[in-house]
C-alpha cells in the first residue's frame, strides 16, 4: 500500500489527491473530475462517476497548426465541462497518468492553477474496485474567462533549447533508453512518427519518465526516491533551470509535473516540440 | 474481404463518432476469453500478438469441414479496443474457410476505429489482424 501523500515529503503535496479523496468528492460541485487517456475508448467503457472526458488531440491541440488551443477554445472547453475559475479540476487517466499530467500542463498554460492529479490514475481506481459509470454527465455551462495563454514559464521552444544548450543548462530526456541512444526513433510498439535522425540533445540525462512511478499501482514514488533518481543518480540541481523533452511533449509533461511539484525544482519547462522536432531540425547538434 | 466483415466495416463507416464508440463498446462487452479447452494461462508466446500492448493472444482451430474457429485472449484489463476488435474478428470470420480468412487486410483497423485509434494502439490492432491472417494462411496451406 502506498504511503499517504502528505507523508511522502513532496514540495507541493496539495497537487496530488488520493483515490479515497476523489471518492469522497464525487458529488462535490466545487470539484470537476477530468479523465484524459491515450485510448479514447477507455472513458466510454467506464469512468469515475461524474468525470468528464478531455481528449488530448481534439480538446487540447489546435486542429490545424502544431500548437495548443487558443484562449477562446480553452474557454469554450471549460464552459462545456461546466468549470469556473474557482473549480478544482482533478485529472486522472491511463498509462500512469501520463495524459492526465499532459492535460494538467496545458491547463497551466492558461493559468488554471486550481488543479490536481489523482495519484495512481485509472489503474489504481480499477485495482481498488471503485465505482465506474458509463453515464456521460452534463453540467450547466459556465462563462469561463481564461487568462491569455502564457507559455514562457513552463514551455520551451527550440530557440529556448538552443539558448539553454549554450548555457549548458540541465536537460532531461524522458524517452526509452533505445530512443535516447538513437537505436530507435519511436517508442517500442509505436509507429515511427517521422524523425529523420536518432539520438538525443547533447548533455541530456536519460531518465525514462515511468521511473517516477510505482509500477504496481501507478502512484508517484516518495520524494526521497525521486531525489535519489533525479538529484543524486543523475545530478540534477533543483535550483537550476531544467528542460524536459520526449517525442511530442506528453511523457515529458509527466516528468515536468514530478520535478516541479513533487521535488520543488525552481524552473522546469517542457519542450513539446521534443524529438519529432529536434530530430528533424537542420544543423542542430545531436549526440548518440 | 469476407462478406460479414465487409458489412460491418460499412456500418462503422456510416456511423457518427458517438455511435461508432458505442458500437465498439458493445463488441468489447461481447468479448469472450479463449476457453480452457483450447489454452490455459500462462499462454504460449507463440500465440502472442507482437506489438500489441494490450497483451493479446490469438488461436485458430481448424474444424473437420475446413473452416476455422478463432479464439482470443486480451490480458490487459484496459485493452478495450483489443477486446472490441477480437470480438469483431470472431463474429465475422469464425466459421469461414481458412483461405477466405487469409485474405483479411489490416486496413480494416483504420476503417473501423477512425478517431478512436490512438498513437500506439493502431500498430497493435493491425498486428492482431495480421496474426489472424497468418494463422489462416498456415491452416489453408499446411
């Protein structure tokens, strides 16, 4: 059984809630549960009662450009799911909350800081035989007013990565060791989505994202274990600027979450261009 | 393509996203695990579908009349899509001659799942279809 969240030594334990907490708040009108998965059938197959579905492709990404939705589209999404500025949004999902953390990160671009992640995600909820529902809830629409999207504090573009490289800043490559080494250009069992070169950004530390997770129940490891992984074994300094990347910025948003909130790193940015951009850029440095 | 499968693919093509999702779920709900008389856990890796993260297995048993009966196992409890596809393949292909099943092409996956296909899932689902076709080819040309 996982140690209670408040006893794990996290810098910001308030961003994680337990499955118990969620079950106690199923009827709480101030809380909106949001399921975000890679597998779009999962929500329809059964979700936490009252939870809404936010799809990472259709709800969070611009449908034309490679970018996130506009402020207007985000406001429309929040109105649709019946969330107000003061609503506490709680994310959970498949794959150890990989997509939940991605959605959490996108919400932070719009300053919805009243956000949490359900520790353990879908897998823990299912393992504990908690209730599931196929009813798609409907909430009264809100008139949500979002802040203008502010990417700079938590999002890195390729120019930022190049500048970061010149300063020999901290980089974390959260992909699989085979992707990091350049032996493969995509995740095991996933299609190659188009990088012309394999390898990693020079100086990046290889710390696969799922190392932050207890594989049995999908919960985050305690701070002491995370510190050993990131700070001792891989020599990352919490007060140094850090950029995390993966293939398109989804796995790295999970690491961004762990470094920012669980370990309290000062400044972590997610490079969502990641390897599908860097591996195609002309004349940028690559290490193998 | 075998007629029953073609008809179902056509139905999926006509449906809007919400109805397609519901139809996929109804197939996932009809999924039946391989019976113990055919295979028991731990299942042999020779029957495992490569590249399928839902940990799917497939068997094709030849009947005296030359037709095939397909069986599946999906070990990942979140493998809803794999279960849906397994049920679809079983209900539209089981009972057909091996040579007919061997003609199944993995492009049905995109036609059936459309927007419900995600990054990693497509490869695994196509591999399921390929595994069925490969077993049918082997049964047709022993």
